[in-house]
C-alpha cells in the first residue's frame, strides 16, 4: 500500500510539473531536506479579482491580485513531503516588481507513516523585469494533530523560479 501511494504521488508530481507556470527550487528547512522542487500555478493572471464600486481609503481592486497555488515537493531518504498553498498576491510593494503574498494550505508527509498538516505561507517575491526569474523569501508555519498537537513555526525559505 505504501509503495502504491508513493508511485501515485510521483505520477501526480510529474503531471503537476508539466503544467506549472513557474518552476524552480526552494532552499530552506523542509521536513525531508533543505532543497525542494518549487512550483506555481496562477489563476486569471493579469486580471483583478475584486470589484470596488465605492471610493474608500483602501481600494481592494488595486490591492488584491489573482490567486495562485504554490507547491513545494521534497523526496529524500525514502520520505516524500509536499505542500499546496493557496496564495493571495497583493499589489506591488515599494516597487513595480516586488509583491507580497499570503495564504493557507495543506501539507502531506509520507515516510515512516503518513502525516497531514495544515499550513500557511507569507512572503515577498521580486520578479525581474528583463529576465524571466522570480526570487522570493517565505515563512511557512504548519500544525498537525497526528500524534497530539505538533506545530512548526520555523519553516523559512528562499525561492528561485523560472517564469514561463
């Protein structure tokens, strides 16, 4: 059963890699190592999600950008971990190419047993204007109830992705 779960996970991972809009690496502390495959799928790229008809101090139409799914996958020493986070991207901060993002998600760990985690993410990302690269830094706290409440607040990372 464990072997079947790993095979299905690898097949799903290859499918996801082939359809990603950004592919790169994440350097930082993950559960199975310090290097992860980093993937991003954006929804309605270039369109603003919210409409604001009233004039207010904060115009959500200008702040809230399209959602995306941000995923990291790591495989090391017969252990696999993956997360999928739904990020909200906020309008450029201080520069036209610097974005802030945050969102909730889930993480799975398959190795000596199976663990399911609830996770979150907050970070900054710089998209280079003349080169199709995105450089980011993120913080991804997570919690699980598998063997009592376990929390990890120290998942920090640096992301470097090629933007298609």
